[in-house]
């Protein structure tokens, strides 16, 4: 039996331009046949799943982001906190609020801009304190 080799145009610059131009369906169309278990195309996979999120297909995006997390992905251009934030956003949009909260909190903790963490945690404490007074 002869196998079929699927050739995918992985010109990352082109993919990034399409994504930045809001052509999410085209990004998905180009990347949908890449090997989901490969660690060679993690950035491409990230933009494919991010495209699903931009098209409000959060269930698919979440599944893909979790797979990237298992593969050890560190985020596009080393923005790990943004990658983690996007996972939280997908949980939020799929009404999984507890998981969303944990991923949002983790995104802040690993954020490159550490000066915002104390203010955010202080705000979080105020919100929890006010909500516990209303129980």
C-alpha cells in the first residue's frame, strides 16, 4: 500500500501575516494537517489553535492549547504568560470558571511584567473580601 504524504506550506511568516490580518480560517486551513504530536511546529500549532479561539471555537482551541502544554510549549516568542492566559480565556468562554480563574492567576504569576502582580493580587483580595461579607 502506498502512503499519502501531506505537504503543508509551513512558511511561518505567511502564517503570522494571515493571523495578524484576521484571516483565521486561512491559518487553520493551512495548518490543519500538521502532526499534532510533533514538537517541530509548536508555534504553528499555537497560531492554529489561537485562530480557533478567535473564531469562538473555544472547545477546539482549549483541546489544542492543552496538548501544547503537554508537549512543553513555552509560548510564542517566549510569552508563556500570554499562552497560559489564552488557556484561561478558553476555560472562561466554555463556562469552566474555576479552571479559568486558576489559569488567569497562573498567567499573572509567570508574567514578564512582575510589577503588576502585587496590585492584581491586592485587587483579588479586595474582591474576595467583599464577596465573603455578602454570604
